[in-house]
C-alpha cells in the first residue's frame, strides 16, 4: 500500500519516524488530485501552495524533534471553513472569489497537528442539502458509482477521503451533513457533541446546530483528528469549556457490558428489504461482539424533521443576511442600496438557500414567531428529553445513518423528499449528541454495477465521545466491512 | 399553527430577496407543503415545556476587555465589491426624510 | 407660549430613549480598539465586519459597565439576561442584524432624579437599560451637503461598528423640555462619574430621541405621540421639544389631528419636520442569539459592582442643596468637575463649613485649576491645606485677601497655610489701637479723598479702605479699618 492509501495514524507515524517527508506526501497527493479530481469533483479548489508550505513546516518541525499526531496527513477542508489566503465559497455564487483573511480554529488546530491542506472540498451551498447537488460551483460524484451523489452536505470532503484524494477530511454537520455522506461513501463520519469543536471560521448555517467533525477511513483516524481539534476556543462563546479526554488509543476489545439501544420508532420494516437486512445484521453483530441490545423509545423522533425545518431555517435567515454585497463577495448593482441587496441576493443564492431563508424569515416574523419558532424550540426540548430517558437504559443507540444507499443524481426533485434523507440523523443533532456513521455493509440496488456501502449510526450521551469512538472501533474491527470492497475509483483509476 | 399560507412576497421583502413571479409560485407551493408537514408539531404537548435555545446550557461566557490586532485596511478593502479611498462604497441609501 | 394662554391648558408627556457608547478598550464582541476619530476602516476585524464564519464573544467590562449604571439608578438586575438578534438590513450594520437585548434586558426599572431651576425636584422612571452594538458610520456623497436626502452614493467606515452601546429607555414621565434636559444631565453626570462613558454628544457617544405628546391637563389618557430625532446637543433637545410641544398645541387648537410619525429636528431652522413614515412597520424578527450564552448575575457578583451610592452625582447634589444649603448651580458645579466633589467632601469633613468651602473650591481653586491646567484634586493644595485656610478665614484669623495669596502660594509650592500665616505674621490685624497709626497715615496721604468724602462722595471711603488694606499688606481687618475711618472722618 502506497503512502497515500495508508491510514492517517500510520502515515503520521511514518512521517514522524522520517521514513518519508510531509513534502513527498503532499507532492504525491497533489499529483493524484490533479489526475482524479476532474472526474470526482471532490475539491472546488486545490490549495497546492498552502499544502506545500504546510508540508515544509511539518518537515522542519519533525527535523527539530517534534512528533505530530497528524504529521504529513493530507486533509480535505470543507469549503465552508476559512483558511487564510484561500478562496472560501460555501459553494455559493455569493462568495465566489472571496479570499478568507483568517483561518478557522478547527482548521488551524489540524494544521498545528501536522495536517496538509490539499484543497477546499465541495458542499451543498451553505451546507444546505443532503446530496451535494445544491452546490452552485460544481458536481461531486460518489467514488463508488459516479452516477450517484456522494451525499451531503459534506459530500466533497467525504468523496475526497473515500476516493483517496485525502486521508482525512473536515465536514460540518447540522442535521446529518457528516453522517449521511459518510454512509453513502463508505467512510467514517463523526459529529461530536455540539460545542466540542470551535465553530469560529465555519460559515454559519444554523448556529445552534452546526458542528465540525472529522471524516476518515477508520475510526482511529477520526479519533486522531477529533483529538487535535476538540476543546475550548476563546473565539467561540458556544465552545464547551470541558476537559477533552483523548479518544485515540482504544482499550476495548469487545462490547461486553455495553447496552446498546435499538429505537422502536426507527422501524426497519419501512426500509427496502436488502437495506433492512444489512441493519438487522449490524445489530446482530453488535450483540455478537458482546453488547446487550435493549429496546428504547424516542416518541418524539418523528417530529425531528418538522422541528429542524423551523429552527435551522430561522437561524439561517439571520446568519445569511450579511451576504448583502456591501463588504465582500458578489454585488449586483442596483439603483439604490435596497435594489442592490435584492439583486445581489437573488443572483447569489441558489434555490435551496432561498427556500430556507424564506421559510426561516416567515417562522421568525411577527405573528408567527410563537407558533413556529418557539414551538419548535419546545419540541426540541422534548426530543432532547427523549434521548435522556433512553440513555437511562443504554450506553449507546444504534440506528441507520440513512434510509438508503447513495441515490442517482436528480433522483430527489421535490425538496421535501430530500429533507427526508435526514430523518435518522436530525434528532441527534437537535439534542446536540455525539454521533457517527461507520460502514456496516453493502447493497447492490437494481441498475447498480457495484455494491454500495451503508452506514451504521451510533449515538452516545452528551460528551461521551470517548465511549462512542471506542464502541465504533470495536464494531469496525469486529466486522471489517471496509475491507470487503473498495470504491471502483481506487481500483480502476491508475495513480 | 396559525396558517399554512405564506405571504412569499412579504417574506421575500423582509429577507431582501428579489423573486420572479415563477419563483413566487414555485417557492410558495413548496413552502406551503413544508408548512403542512411542520403543522404536525401542533400535536405535541408543548404548553408547559421550556424552549431550548441552546442545547447545552452555558452562562456568562465572556472575554476580557483587551485589544487584539485588527485586519490591515488594504486587505479588507481589497475584498470589497466597491471601495472608494479608505471607505466601502454603496449606492444611494433611500432617505427616510421626506 | 401662546398669547391666548392655551399652553397652560395642555401638559406635555415625554419619554426619552438614549444610546450611550460605553468606555472600554475594545469593542463589544471583538478585540478591535474602541476609540473615536481613528483612520477610517482601521479598527476592523472579521467579527466586527460580519465576515463569514466570525463569531462574537462579549466584552465583560461592557456588561459590568451597564450593570453599574443600572445599579446607580436603582434598576433591578435580573438573575437571567440574554442577547437577541434584531434583524434588519442597513449598509453600515455589518451582519444585517444587530446584537441587542429584547425581552430580558440587563437592567429593568429604576428612577432618575434631578433638580429644576426653580428648586423643585423631578424624577423619571426608567423602563430599562440594555446592551447592544453600535453601527458603522456612513457619509453621503453627491448631494452637495453631505446629507442623505438627494445623495447618490454613501461611503462607509466600520470603525464604530461593534462599539458597545447601552440603550436607556425612560417611561413617559417627563413633562417639559427643561425636565428632559435635566433628566439627560443626571444621566450624563452619572455615567461620567461611574467611568462607564465619556458622554460626548459632539462625538456621538450620547444620542437621543424623544417621544412627545400632549394632552389636556387633568387627562390621564395619552395623546398621539411623535418621535423626534437628530438632536445633537442637550440644548437642541430642549429647543426641539419646546418647538414640538408648541406645534402640537397649535394643531390641537386649530382642531387638527396629530399624526403619529417620526420628526427630525432642524437645528438651523429651529423646527421639527416630518420624516417619511414607513410604509410598513419594521418586523425585526428578534430571537435569542444562538452564538452567545445568557448572562447570569449572582447577588454576590452584583455586590462588587454596586458602588457607594452616597457619591453618586445626584445624591451628592441633593445632599449639597438640602443638607448643606448650597445653590443648585453650585452643587452641580462641584459634581460636574472631575474629582472636585470628592475633594470638596474631604474639605468639608474638616471644616464643617460647606458654604465657605464651596466658595473657595468653586472660586479661587477652579480659577487656579483653569490657569495652571492642574485639576484641583492634583494640585499641591491638599484638602487638609484648604481646610486650614477656610478655618482661618471663618475664624477671621486672616483676611480673605491674605487667604487668596496664601492659597495661590500653596497651590504652587505646597505647605501648610497655618504655618505660613504664623511664620510670616500674616494674621489679621483687628485691634483698633494697632491700626490707628496706619489710618492716620492714610488720611494724611489722601487729603483729596478726605475732602471728597466730606463733600458727600461716599465712594471715597472705599478708596481709603483699599489704601489702608494695601498699607497693611492685606492683613488689616477691613471692617475694623472702615470703622476707624468713619470715626475719624466724622470728627472735625
Ligand atoms: Mg437600540
Ligand atoms: Zn473587530
């Protein structure tokens, strides 16, 4: 296995041991990205100069005797995170051409740990979507089947990691935007507890829900990235001021003594038979690995979508007001400032962003605020309470990360059918819980030439990242799903 | 819920989005459909429930009153759609004065 | 106001909203400098420019400043308070929402009291004081006069964007323009004394709007109100309100309805004029800012912010007027000069003579402070030294003339007035025998004045007293000298 396909942990060890240099890794990865990215579309922009400069710094630090947990590890940064001196677009026309003058805390912490920023990865515009099709700036294809979506909104970061164009990626998850694409692309996607990772420099979608998290090919790699990023940031007043336990370095070999809750309301019978079978097998594997499966109930889980589609748009309508053509980004001239605003925003935002701004503005507007926004906030309380009750009976919850494997482009033309893609991930987001998706099997839908991965979602109580990752690590080692198939892009394309 | 009707033009005005007639029709229908789904929330017993603004409550997260470096003006103005001298420039602001 | 006396039929009902910039090193939510008059667009960063991804973190000192101000007026500081977003678009507001406080302000209730010129005491209840961020500043081009009306473009400086601002909203308790100004003066004095703001209207660090309505005296219902803006000095607040009251009275007397609207004050023209009323009311879509944690104040934390209420300006003014018998103007002057009231209190604590002490502090001391550009509290004339001097004068142990020159010396060089008087023999001479020779000499030297006096020119006496004082190097007790002179002049 070449260095580009090693795990982050192995690569960082090799670079730290000076078996190879970060600069060599960076050059090799940039070459591969040059070959494969045009087809895959994972990156909106390749940050070659930043990558080379970062690699040089890593090599200097290693030469000076430092050891870095992510030394020389190629990183895909979702393009809603600022990296000083790079185009940062949120996949929106309204920010096309904007150069971020500062760096997001999470990105900076990864760079400090030795990561090499290869490029800015595609996403649904402003992270609003579940397929990456809402990007205004490019198409990202699923490495497993290029006629299918990679999922979203962190589709570019996930496709980069799955397609070998980065070893690790940063995504952001508001209602499932890390977990769902990770499931679609057969990688690990991890959303920490809300507030664990600083949002400073993450272009806000819904501030009370947005959370940055790692994307990786193994649970261990995800843990390494999380360990590098997590922890209080004075620049983000909502970042948690809690000690972060290191999660990498797992001490658990099985799941004996672990109670895993299966949610009664997530009825597998509603899924396609082959998909349901994969999830039943996954639950059985958890039991085989020693876990005690217990039935839990989330009576309000069905209200998650409605709650989310009020709270997230309401916050977004306010967060996206700043894109007004005055200080940065796109401006479409108008006779007066008001006309300029309206023309700029009409031209700069895509349809999904407009829909959410409209619904959110409506939900906050006079006469509707209590009926919509406040009621949704109360529903959010009930949903969080449901989880708290469920966790009295179990240590983690297992559930589908998505209702189906990756779907073909243009399969979801109606917005609501796209919203339903997040049915399984939204409740955890509303409750702020740490949750991840780990590969759990494959299905081959009619018309697909190749098996497509599915992801198992695991969720633990607030702040329990360490047990979450250790459970996932046991499951991953105990099932080895990722070893069964590789995305065709890795085997068919030379490089 | 009060209604599943949404006055798209009014909302678009508040949000400073110019919409074509086609967009008004399309988004109007799509958002009314969403509001039908959202109306499900009425079934939840929320009367005595505390609203959650932030899922993990914290208090008094503040900073000391100290100065940190500002951005260089040239960098800031270089990103502006239109600058004039040391200022950002915008088209005329419709005066409130009659 | 009106020749027909209609003014007395009506009473005005006035409420005032003012925005006060807080004095801090850094802005409300970022570390950029909070200073007036910097080069445009130099005190800006991702946060205060509302750049994508930037997040606010509140300035603790700004929060504490507001709480201090609230406590000074007896506001309740709720255990729980939060920041909300006020959503509207304006080009000098970077995020197109303002971080403000909607339904849970940091300070609620409270009372502002003040004296009016006729010596009566007034008070106005506060509704609330809340914390928010300022906007940038626009200058308008293409209209020739820098005004927004008729301009073809605007230029924006974001240095002021994000400066901490407290908004004080009063109840409609104010009944006259004079009262409105007195209310604002108490606010200003208090904020300055607390160090929470410079309150420089000319720099825009205090900006206020007034809501004005009138009603027939005796009525309790409120009339239709107008909101007056653009008043940029306390004087213009007074003039604007007066003019608006007169306008409203004239309308009602003419049987015309008053329209609820915003009116701008035209300083040059001395009138308010209608600003176009908005086609639709603003819908600010307030909601709790999800980027910020709520604020909680434990009673213990409040204790540290609650200063000594006895040294609050209005309390001092009341004490000086009601207990010490000073005039309102004197009391206000003592409080308004920085550090002077503390100094004065220190002097009075030693002399127990407030009026005499006030005369020195506001007279000689403030004259010297002006001349030497040294504040009273920092001069070499300590409170103890001035107290010695006041005591000597009050005991008639020195003349005021000597007191003045000793004061000047001590101001410059320091030292004890009492010791100087003793060592240099500057004590007042009031023994008629000791002054007899001196009086004789003066009369002999100024025969012409003697003749004038005897011819009926009373003023000649004062000249002779002056000459005698001069001859005594100021030490002679002027009343004793005058008595001796009268005696001798009356004799043939
Ligand atoms: Mg205000
Ligand atoms: Zn700033």
